[in-house]
C-alpha cells in the first residue's frame, strides 16, 4: 500500500470522516463524548469529534461525526469499531463518509495547538522543537507621515513574530511568520495596553508556528515509520536569512495583518455533511 502524505492543514477529504450512529442515551452526554474520544483516538489523532442528538422523529440518542487527519486512521477505526458495543450495551454502527457537499474552505492552516498535537503523535514529544527568532512591535510602520494626521479614537497595536521549527532527526528547519493586530480604545490606559499587548504577542506567535508547519509534509508508512519532506512556498527566502537579515526584513508591506480572534478556531459547517446510510460505504 502506498504511504500516506499528511499536511498541517484542516482535513477536508471525505475518506477521513467517520460517522457513528445507534448511540444510546444510557449515559450522560459528557460521559459518552469522553468515551468516544478515548476509543476513536486510539486509531490516530483526531481533528474533531462532534456528538449530536438524534432528530426529534428518531429514538432518543446520538450520532457522531469524527474527522481524522489520516484516511488510514479512519479506515482502521471503521474496521475495528463497526457493529461493536464499545462503551454501551448495544452495538454502534461506524462507516466512512463517501459523499459530502463542498466545504467553504480549502487547505486552511491548522491552529497552532492542532499542529503541535499532530507533530507530537507522529514525531514524538522530543522529535521537534520551536523557538522564537524575532518578536517585534511594528505598530505604526504602515502610517504615512506625509498624510495629515487626524485625531483617532482607536490606535492599532501590531506585533510580528518569526518562529523556527526544527526536526533534528530529519535535518529539517522551517520558519514561519505571523502578524496580529488589536485596537486600543483607551490610549492612556496602561492596563489595557499591557493586557492586549500580551494577547497580540501570543497570537502572532501562534500564527507564526502554524505558518512554519505548513512547509512540512509527513509521509506515513504502513509499518508506522514516518518520513519528512520540507516544501517551501513560492519565493520563500525566510529560512535562508540570518537572524540579522530578518530584522531588516520586517517591513509592513511584506505581511498581511491578522486581527486578533479571541473566539478561537472557526466552527465548521457540519450541516454540509450528509448523514444517511445510503451515502455510506459498506466495507
């Protein structure tokens, strides 16, 4: 069987999505969720697990939509768990999705904590490391000094971060850049400045870490062995520069601003998935 190539992006392929139904309401919802998390994460790292109540016309109970990073993980989960009681008295049904509507995103970057979970699983906790190469306050760098300044109620606090990810066993080094901004409504309030400054610095670091992982591909073999490929982006010279040269590269026109998103990861539109037995493959 051909090895599987995994990227540090949001998985969208239908063969990585597993449906589980016939879940009874014998246990509290929180207990069912924890049990499913434990059972299905055994086959590989999960991108997400959604536990949803049955429609009103059906018997009380739940169904679940599980998304893996790996199609092989989804296949193993289906083979091992279908028609098994698992954590309840009656067997559940487990199948892999084969039909779905298009998602509104393609190849979106993973949030940094998901990148770290994926790296820890396949590379090991000691198989990679990160360090901050640069963290700069670049507020006001895009202001035009020749323009007449007007009083503003808000000012923009902006930080740029460069993070380096190293995989020592594979001789791979990847750098990523992240830029974040946030509005300060009370310019003379030191409490607000300190609080938002810390948040923007943290968010720019998370974006930089995620960006660095985008250049790394994991090649997973059936034996469990993992190879790594480094694939830089077009005109990507970030990894070739010295740290001194990086300082001179920090120019506002080179980067895209990323507003601080306190809500965290975007929710997926699970309504786009079809949940009907005639859309599931019989394995």
